[in-house]
């Protein structure tokens, strides 16, 4: 838009300059070379007639060569300026007329989720709805933003979410739920508008400040969720899982088939030995899909890979096999140590982590820059002396829950330098900083918008979502008719996409032990594991 305005400004300046120059030159030439003095206004009219190609040469003929060349120059300049007006005025005007216009009402849509406003969490929610084939519509009051979403193939409706009429146009009476992720000061107004349009719809309100959640309930929200509270719960669960040899993040894919994550502690007999030496398959019957090591997911895990205290194995098996694995893992721990988990940070995220860990009887030592009720050491999170005082050099696990991702990055660097073996778990406020935090030494990074989107989606749909987060990898069920009648080795699925096919459902039966010689059929359903990017590449393939 700014560049377009600049082009218009430059064009108008050039046009005015050309008119002025040619008017002065024509007026002078008619007097000096033709001997026919005339008014400046008449010369200006002649220039306009020439530029617009409407002139009939009323001053013609011109006898002098100079005037003939001048008139010829005027005619050429007029054509050039006329052609230059096309990209400056005409083409943008046509493009604006042909631009996609976002709808202001829905024709027919039911069992859909209405998301109020285009926010990061809202888009994260949409990314959860699409693979689950859940219909949705985004209400956006700003026309330009609504048009941008519409042109990007989002389901969007242009309208004011504080107006009951907008919800009526969004078929709220047939909607499964309404989600508002608006600023807290207008969130209650949106809830009231939704309630006025349909009193029975399920309304979920997302609030920045958990203390203001009660006002949303007064307005009629069925559920009030705080993203920072959800992030705190996830960080606490992650900290608990990495500090014990217990299976976590179990996903039921079938009544006889589950995926689970086994974090190893440095006290485990598994640590320091290769995957082959531990003989997990022979001892328990589970299959090892891959492992997270220092923030990188490795699949398949080579048989000669040495396991360390930062390894989290991703395994698949039947419930009985997973129980045997957990028993073997717990018996392999040489010494159970109840060293406190170090918590660095303040605010709702850190408070939730401390509360959840305390309820699970997990000892915690907290470091914060300001004194508080649950703060053990007051100091800067990047001060080595303060970190030593809170016991960072002896701790097995640290949770970093800071409001500033840059400060969290520096804290992770200092912590890793003081204790190379510690498990560093970080809550990221911006998804774009996840990779930086991993490079800074974090072992687990949970992003606020990503975690919130997934947990809110599960809450809204009131179901155990199949697509879940197993660390930062995903498990999806999808069809892939393009792979039919060829072996997996011929299709190069793993090398082309980075995704792992862990099972196939065919005629109601689950087939495991998928190898490169497996030949899919067109009606097969694949259970695929990988990063978000790998899953997208698999679905494209």
C-alpha cells in the first residue's frame, strides 16, 4: 500500500512537470519560430489536447523544424504518460474490484467452532481443527485482516464479534462452541453477544490474566482458560516425567496398541549402554520407534546408539508389554534420589509449576529476581552465584519459566555451563524462539501458543484428541492412497518425508512391525509419527 502511494505521487509529479515544461516551450516556440504569439492558457490547452490524444491540430501546420520536433515530442510523451497510468491507476483499480471479498454471513454450516479474532492461539487452534476435520470459522472485524485470511484459504467471516447479529450470521445456533481469544477488556462483551444470539451455545473464553476469569464466567462463559496456566501445567508434567523412570504421554491408538515415552535418568542402568545392549525388545516385547536426545528426534534409533540421562525413548507396544517395560525401567534405577527440581521464574506460569509439583510431593527450590512467598533464593537468573545458591550444580532438572524469551535463552546458556548434565525444560512465549532455545542447551521447549492450542482444542471438543503431542512430535491417523501397490522401500517414504509409519489399520485390524517390504493398499489407514513438518510432507506425498 505504501509503495503504491509512492508510485502515484511520483507519477503525478512527473505529469505536472511535463505539462509545465511543454506549455512553456510551446508558448515560446509559437512566438519565436512561428511568429504567432498566443496566450499561455491557449498553449496549456494545446498540451492537454496532445497528451490526451484529443487534439485536432488547430495550430497546424507548423512551418519551422523546431516546432515540428517539439510537437512530435509532445505526442510521444503523451502516449508514454498514458501507458504509465495503467500500472499506477487502472490495474490496481481492477485488482481491487476483483479482490476476494470475505463473506459476512454463512450459508450452511453446523457443528462448527466459532473462533473470535485472528490471534496466534486462534491459528494454533485452527491447525488442530483441520487434521481432525472439524469445521470452523474465524470472526474478524477488520476488513483487511479478514480479506487476508480469506485469500489464504481460511474459513473467515467479516463482522464485529461484539455484535449478536454477527453470531447470528455465523450460525451460532448450530455451532459446537464459541472461542474468544480477545483482549480481556472486550472478552466479556463478546461472551455476552454470543449468549444474546444463542443462550445454549458452549462458550470458551481464553484470558491473559487468570484473575479476570471470574468476570468472563459472570458474562456467561462455560469455560475460562488461561494459556499461561496451561503452559505451567505442561511444564510441571514434563518436569515430573523426566525426573522418574515412569512412562508418560501414553496414547491409545487401539485397544491393543499404545505409544508411550520413557525418560531416562542418569541413575538408570540403561544409561551408558547401547540400545542393542539393553535388549528392550527381547526383555519386554516393545518396539523402540525413536528417541529424543538433546532436543533432536532420532528415528529409527541405531542399535549402536548410546543412551544417556537426557534420552527419552519413544516406544510402541501392547499394554502388558508397556507395563513390563516400566517395571524393568524402575528396577534398573541404581539409586533413587529426591533432589529438588530448580524453578526459575515468576508469574502465573511459574506459580502453576510450583503448585503442580507441590501437589505431587515433588521437592522444588525456586529462584526469582524478587522476593516472594515461595521464593528460596532472590537473584538474577543469569547470575552464576544465585544459580549456585539455589543448587543448580547438584540438580537433575531445572524449569525456566520467564516472561522474556531472550532472558530465558541466556539463562539456559548459563545453566548448561554450570551443569552440563542437567535436564533443562523451558517455557517459550513465542513459537519462533523454540529453535534458539534448543540451540542454547534446552532439552525440552514447550511453546505457549502451541501447547495452548492443543489443550484448548481438546477442551473445546470435549474428547481425547487422537492427534497429540508426544514431546514435539505428532502422531496422526491418515489415509494415503498414493502409496498403494508399492513397497515402502520403493516409495522412499522415510527419506522423502522424515515421517515414520508405526502401524497400519486394515479391515479393522492393526498391523505393526512395518518394514520396507510392506506393501500398502488403497483403503489402508496409516498411523504416522513425526515432526509437524514431516507429517505435512507425508500428507503431501
